[in-house]
C-alpha cells in the first residue's frame, strides 16, 4: 500500500479490553423508509410535460390569435376602403353639377321670383309668379371653339368656267376632288352644307356671268 | 504494469496538449469571428437578421379634409394604392394576357401597360397610380388567381375633389407625388398634413409573430379645414359668372358673395377656372384665384365709397345741388362723363346714380383730399384682406406727394387706384353693414397659414368707417341706380326686394404701354335687402367684347346671384319702399 494516509488501528479496544465480547447495544435510530422515487419522477415529468405542452398550446393559441388578428386587420382594411369608396360615390352623387343636370333633365328651372306664404292668414307676399322655361339658366360651358388647325375654314372653289371646261385638264378639277374627299369623313350634314353653299355660289356666279353676257 | 504507467501518463499529457491546442485554435477562430462581428462590422448582421422577417411600415397620416360651411367635403383623402410590376418576374409569353387583365381592371391603356410589363431592364414599373384601394386589392387578387407573378401594391393616397371645379380656385390642388401645389392646400399644408407614424414588427408567412419585436408610433392625422364657403351657393355663383363672362365674350370674371354682418365669404368664384381633379388640363394662368391675384382700377363702383365718405364728413347731403359742366379740368387733364351732355343740374344722388364722373369730382372737391385718403384706407383699400389664400396682390393707395388733388379727383371716381375684387367687396360691405368695416374671412374658426398668420372668423376685425346715418343715406342713393325708370342698371334689380348697388365701367390700365388700351373692366357691386342688408355681391368682368358695361353685363349676373341667395337662405322681402330722392334740380 503506497497510500500516504495512515489508517486507524481496527482493533484498538480489543487490545485494551479483551473481556468484552459483545458490543454494547444501542437503540438504532429508526430507519425511515425511503419514499419511492417513481412517483416523484412521474410528478416532475408530468409537471415538465404539462408545462411544455401548456407552453406549446399557449404559443399555438397566440399564433392562432395572431392569424385571426391579421385576417381581421385585412378585413377591417378592406371594409374601410369600401366605406371610402362608397363615400366617394356618394360625394359624386351629391356633386351640385350632377344634381343640377338631373333637375334640368327633369324639366326644372331656377326660380326667378320669391313667394312667401304667411301661415297665419294664408296671405302671400312677394312677386308670386311661377317660373317658366325661359327662366332656365345654362349650366354647361359653351363648347370650346376648336383651334384653327383642327377646324380649317372650308375652301370654296368655283366650278371651272364653261370656256375652260373643254380644255381644263389641270389643277382646279384636282383641287375640287381633293376637297370632296376631305369633306366626306366629316359627316354628311357638313358635306351637304358645303354643297348648298357651293350651289349658292354657283348661282350667283352664273348670275353675274349671265349679267355680263347680257 | 510499472512499464505501462509512464507511457499512459505520457499519452494523456499528449492528449491533453493536443486537445488544448485544438480548443485554443477553435477558441481563437471564434474569438476572431467575435472581433469581426462585434468590432469590425457590428451592424450588417444585425441588419440582415432584422431584415429577415421584420417589417418597417410607414403609417401615413390621413390628410385633413377641406369642408364647406355645412361640413360638405370640397377636398377629401381616400386610401389609395399604386400598382407596380416587376417585369423581370413576368413571363414573356404571359405579358399580353397580364396587360389585358390590368387594362380591363384598372382602366389603363393596354399598350402602355404592355410596354411597362415587358420592360425587362427594370424591376419596378408603375402600372397605375392613385387607385382606390378596393379596386387595387381586387385587381391583385384577380391577377394572383390567374397565376401571374410580379405585381404588388404600395400606399399612394388619393386626394378627391368630389365637386370638380367648384371652389377649385380656392381649394387648390395636389401634385403627382401628393404634395400641395396651390390654394388652401398649400397655405394650410402643415395643418392638413398631420404627422406620419411608423410600425415595426416581425412577420412570418404574412402574419405578425405575436411575441416578436413590435413597436408602433401612431400617426397623427391632419386637421380638417372648414371654410365659410357654401358649396351650393359657390356652384351657382360659378355658373352665373360663367354665363356672364361667356355671354359678354370676356377674358375673365370674378364674383364674390359676402355675408354682410359676419364678413364671411359665402362664395368666391373665378372664371375661367379649373377642375381640381385634373388641373393639368387647364391653362396655368387659370390655376389660381384672380379675385385675389389680379389688381385693377375699380371704376365707378368706387363712387359709392366716395359718397359715403362725403356724407359722413357732412360735406354733402343726397340732395345737395351740383352744377355739372360738360367737362371739367383737373390739373393738366380734362375729366369727362361717359355720355355727352351740356351743363346738367344734378343732385348728389343724381350724380352718383347716373354715374357722373364730373359730378362726383365736384362733390369730392368739397372735402380735404387727405381726409378722403383716410376714409378709403378705412374701407380697406391699399391693404391686403389677409383671408389666407396665397398670392393675394394689392397695390398701396397713392400716398404723400403722390396724393395730389388731381390724383384725388380721379380716385374719387375709381381711376388711379388699384384694388383686388375682394377688397372692393369688403369696401361695399362696410356700407351695407351700417358703416362698420368687417374684414372678410374664408376660414371658419381660426387657422395658421404657412406664413404664420392667424386667419379665420375668430380673427375678424371690425372698425367703424362712416356713421350709420351716412351708410343709410348712401344706401338710399345706391337704390336709385337700379331704379327701373331712372337708374342706369335696372337689370340688377331683384323682383320683390330692395336692392342697392353701383355699376362700374373702368378703362383697363395696360402695363406694357403704361396707358389705357381701350379695354374695359365692367363691374357691379351691391347689397340686399337694402334696408336690412344680408348679403353683399360683387361681380367684375374683364374685357367684355360685346360692348356691354357694368349695368348690362354685371347687373344681370348680380341680380341672378342675389336672387338665388335670398331664396336659398329664405330671406323675406322687407316690403318697404325705396326712398324717393330727386335726381335733378
């Protein structure tokens, strides 16, 4: 034994008191029965498990609430947007110009006279004349004149003079064709008006010529 | 055994050393990494971590509304969205179909949209801006249902002007980026805008993480601005004015309605004007309010103020007799009347109601010119009205050495003095209000302009300019102007009511030639009921080309507007008769 510790002598009393053979009896402390470990472990395990599961459930419910909150927020946003849209539509319907147009289309005009009725005696005061259609007030702007580029003045070309008709092969007839083709897409009434004007011009031109020849 | 021991010991020492070296190496790697993370570049990883799943959202403050006196919105804000596309995420073959879907849903041009959607050079292209959020969300859902990718929405508030051009001259408009560009939107920007808030939260799968980082600063919404304008009256005045301007083939016109007692502006119309929702479609010169930005010589309407001053100073009475020559020398110039006449014998009432320049000058010469100056200052001439609309221009009254007797002569009948339409309205309103000037106001309550001025009905100034008797007498004289037989503007009369008013037909000063260029400003200002005034209406039309004057152009417009006002506010007729004043003697 290479241990540096000195162990006590195991039989020192025997050496001194060899007669004593029986060790003195003493009341041993009553050994408590150790509580069984299993229930404790089970309880701890249950508590831990319960905690974990509870936490998980709690977390899950928080998540659920979060999903619900997000969905509700989106829903609220949609509803708010819809309310605003309806409000906008309402404001559009309340637009005085729209109301005035509807009133005009229903045949209403702005009254020009004021009539007050006294409820006490049924008397009226003020010029109580009913409004007529002539009292109407224009509520639309006058149509804007188109700039000259978009609305060129029509050019009127005299038909070729009789003496030219035979020999005239050139530019005037061509110009007339070009004018005719340009007028066509502008609408029939405009073309008809132009033709009327042309006829009128023709008439006077012929008349003048007639006078001159006479 | 004894031989194995040292080798075992040696092995464990060796193992320990090796392990220590390995651990030391590992620790120094970790240490180096620690220094790198914490010392060299501490923020980038924190940012990367934060960016992963953390949302920083701006919570935009709702812009305050601009309301009329009855709480009807003239300008309101609506949640809007911009629809943006990342073309790099859009399949080339799917582009036409996506563009068609967007064009149908958002009412945008198909070919423009197709170009944007196909533009592979960019990751961000606008498809549509300021789309109401319901429409935007429905579109996004439809696009996602159809299986397209690359489309997203961003906040883009919409400013809505439900009544289009009604009061647009006052309210102003917003620019493309949501910044105020003109009118009250600009003047009261700080009040209307509010303060944006911000939210920062962690998300996972589109939902907030409940216990994640979260911080919210709530936005402070802008305050509403309530005007004294009545939208329905404003609409009517704008239409009546447009008819007057178009009927006279004129350049422009203004019409103003003021509540006589409170000084509140019920309507302030300009023509031509613009649609606040589409300001770019109008001429740039029409995007403001000429009633405040244009100064001009008022002409004969000024005679009403001169008369009130003379009556207050007790220099004349309405029946004072004046001998009116055919022309009158004033310094080195000659003053004439608009009609040729021999020497007339007019009363003061006659001189004013017939709008005789010479008669007015002769009456005004009875008073010290300096005193007339003080009266006109009292009526608000030369000083801005300060109603809160930006860009108000005024010219000072001639003063000191410039205030010569000749200048005083001309100013007495409305030349050589420049006003804006609102100044003139407020001046006439002082006569209507029994001689007490009430500063006009456009804002209900009190509000602070961008320049820091407090304006509004709470800040109204009142001052007596002329006595109640003088105002009453002036009103009696002005009633002769609309007299159906002797007056010069019978067209301004309102059937059933007593109306007092004055015509004005002024030559327009041309800045370029520094002369009168032959064009005219025609106007009519007045109030009703004359014996218990409720409203003051002033109409001025610039450069009518139909040969009309204040009576024939301004008068009917005045009558139409005043009649509508009296009906709209149910003002009963006073059922009294106008004073009979002699015109001649």
